[in-house]
C-alpha cells in the first residue's frame, strides 16, 4: 500500500506565502538601493564635471590652468574622500558633462520629468558668482538631477568610449528602451550593433534581436553594489573573492609566505587596478625586503593559459609605473595554477633590469615546485573539509 504524502498544514502554507513576500520585498528594495546610489553618483559626477568646465571657461588664464586644476583636485579630493577621484576619473567627469550638456538632458523624457528641479539646480548660484573668483552656490538638488540619468554610471563610462555621437545616442536610447544591463551594453557596442542596424534592410528585426538577453547579462543587486565605481563612490573596501575556495586558497597562501621568514611583508589582498575603463584585481601583493621589490601574485583556480601570462605582465607593468617607489627593484610576478591534479607555479622574470638580478630573484624566492605542492595539498584539505561538512549535513537531515 502506497503511503500518501502528508498535506501541508495551513501554518506551513501561510509561512511560505509570508516568506516569499518578504524575499520579494527585500530583493526589490536592494535593486532600488543600487539604482539610487548609482543615480546619485552619476548626478554628482555630472555636476563635478560642470563645475570644472565652468571654471575653465572663466578666461584664457583659467583654461590654461585646466590640467593643473585637475591634478590639484585629484590630490585634494583623494585625501579627503579616498579612492575614486584620480586625474583620469576627473577628466572623465569633465567629458561626461560635455557629452551630456544641460540642453540635451532637458530634452530627454527623464530630463523632462525633472525639468524644474534641474533648472533650479543650475540656476542656484549667488549673484556674486559673476564677480567672485570663488563662486558661492546654493545646495544642489542631486535627487532632481539624478532623475535625468536613469542608466548606471558604469554605462555612461562605457558610452563615453563611443566616439561617434550618433552611435552613442543610439546605444543610450536602446539601453533605456530594452533595459540593457551594462554587460549587454558592452556586448552590443563590441559587436558594432549600431553599424549593423544601419546597414540592415530590416532594421525592426535587428532592433528586436537586440532586446534578447544572454546568460550572465543580468546583474544581481549584490553585483551592482560591488561595482568598483560604486565602492569608490561610497569609499568602501573591496575585499571579496569569486568563490569560497579561491578565498580560502588566497588566505592560506598569504599565511604560508609569511611563515617562510621575515623577507615577506604583506601589502594587500584583492588589490584593484584600473586600465582605461576595465577593472582588474591582483590576488595578493607582497614586498620582499631582501630583494627590495614587490611580489605580485595571481591565483588561477582553473587551468593555466597563455592569456594568464599576458595578464601578469600587464599587472607588472602597472605595478612598476604606479606602485613602485624610487630605490626599489622592478616587481616580480608569481602565477599559481590550482587546477585539480595539475597545480603549477611560475615566476614572471622577463623584463628585469639585468640577468644578474633575475638570477638573484630565482635564488631568493621560494621554489616553484614547493609552492605548487603546497597549493595542491591545501586544495585537497579544503575539498575534504567541505565534503565532511556536506556529509554531516546529510546525516542530520
């Protein structure tokens, strides 16, 4: 005789409904919070760009002082607010204002909806501004200005890289119409979607295809908040890894190197660097006291590829230019591959000042085979520990 399933009690049914309702509420709130932060950040950056441009338009003397102004602002704002106000970022804010002048944002549907607030923001200046070298402004209504910028800041950054103004407007319109995420926008620009639509005989069909999403296009609220631009704007630390396994391996590697002796000094973990509009993370950054150089460490959970070597040399070039101080030797890179059954380690020593220095690095740095074996052993222990927890959970069920 087959035993029938026990029907859910009214309390269980009611709980499931309440739980689902609260989950939906929180997910909607987190999405709204991410959009709100992005909109206020974008409005702030547009307003910063406007003030820089207006300062430069105060005469030839000020215009000539433009690059000096950017450098001084970058230094002062970075000291006051932390990351996010480098010279490159400030130039980008200036370019953002020039590419989206007030006349244009007032003509868009989002701009029309907040027209009065924007105009009040732009006219909220003291009459003394026309004669004073240091203009006095009333408080800017950023919430009103933010409504004119419905896309996230990272989308406007990507749009700024599109040189053709007509193409840029097209991508902005389609991103709004189709609800593209930044990943979708990036993919469409890279695929020259604007040019393909322009050449197509059936433009409607092409535009309809552009609405389709691909796996990985959507961004979760967590990913939106962890956008490097947002983290910089909020001056929050960015210390998260792609997976628990990678996180544990990186932490163990840091502990292992520190245990090798006093030569290794820990500098940073998940250290971010920006090249043009792309972000990268260096897993670990150490300083070797005897070699007087930085050690850049990149961990690959998957199989090693030639692209990993190219990326490491990119890191080293960046570290040599931006993180090395006078008197230090060139940085050295360590690539660790942690693929199951094929762990390996390799130092990137090309480009050092001379062969003697390269030979000294090889002598002083830990043996590559030793590092690979330690990485493989650690991975086995972590996976065994994870299986043990899983088996214990199953036993309790």
